[in-house]
């Protein structure tokens, strides 16, 4: 699942380390999520959303199977 965490995080001038601290995970976990190497649990996704003050629908992009575009 693709995400826009990095752009929202950088827009708020929060480091990966700080976001990790706020979400009680490692910086490596945040890095892996931002690089689409790891899908967070639902609980962690909600926590990241809350910490960034952004709706989950804005952070995570669910591609459809054919064109990789967002499902509306």
C-alpha cells in the first residue's frame, strides 16, 4: 500500500525519529513504512494519522489492481 507519510511529516517539520517516538515505534519502522517496505498495523496507521493531524484516507493510497490508481 502506498502512502504519503513522508510528505506530511516533512511538511510539519517532524523527523522520522520524532514521529517514531510519538508513535512508540523505531525510526526504522517509520522509514520502512515511508518506503513502502512495510505495511503498518491498523492501530499504528491510526496513530501515525493522529500524530500528523491528517485523515488516514489522505495518508494511505489504496491502488486498484489494474492501473495502480486510487480507488474512489
